């Protein structure tokens, strides 16, 4: 009977702290309006950064396509890759 009591006590202990954590998270988390405001202020959302990121992603995809066509170990090629 002692073991069942300890198991029940442990389960209630974990459930209590989990519930307290969820309540604190709900209190501290920003609401929907604040989240939208934060997204607008995000520094990486500028057109210049987005264009730069698109160019970088295109270059990475080109390298991956070229690497898929060859048996050469492209991990040991010097960076940046020049054709």
C-alpha cells in the first residue's frame, strides 16, 4: 500500500507542477495583437534581407544539384564554390 501511495503522490506532484507551468506560460505569453506587432518589428523581414536570403538559398540548391550529379566529395572543396 505504501508503494501505491508514493506513486499517487508522485503523479500528483508532477501534474501539479505541469499545471503551474502551463498557467505561468499562459500569463506570460503575448497575446495575438502583440505577436503581430512583434512580427512587424522583426529585423530580418526587410526586402533587402529577403532578397539576400533568396540568392543564398538558390546558390545552395545549385550546389546540391551539382553535388548530386558527381561522385566527387564536395565537402572537401574550398568555399565558396567557383565554377
